[in-house]
C-alpha cells in the first residue's frame, strides 16, 4: 500500500474525486480480472481532462507492477502483448471467440486489436 499512497501523494496530479477501493473473491471466468485470485479493485478518477492521459499512464504502470489486470468496462491502454501475459486462458478465449463468431459479426476495433 505504500506504493499506492506514494502514487497519490508524491505526484503533481490533482485527485479531486473519490478513490474507489473494493475487494472481490477469485472466480474461474477466463478473462475476468479476478480469474484464479482474490482481487482488490483500485479506481483512479479525475475530472480534469488535461491531466487524465498522464494519470492513466502512471496508474497503469503502478497496476502492472503490482500484477494488476484492467477492468473491461473502464478506460485502459494495456495492449495485446500485456493481455496475453495477464491471462492464462487467453489462447482458449481467442479460440472460443473464433468458433462462436467466425464471421466477426459481434466485434469491435478494440476486440479485433486485443484478440
């Protein structure tokens, strides 16, 4: 937790919104951030657009250094090579996508890029 505190207190960023911290038990869903491990969720928020790209980049570096995984419903910059390392069932998931949607009807640019 010292690294988390340092991220918020030693930076030049203005954190002007509540910081979210919650806990979730592990699950067995292949691409879940909680796959195979209990998880702490830490949310970084800021309403000032000018600071946001740098805050997000620094926060992601902190998260990755602490074995973090992105929340699929939030903004993130993690790319395919990092996703592959984070998720043990990545290849199986890609195979499942390809078998269930061979014509790529239910996809998006992000899905195509990551999977």
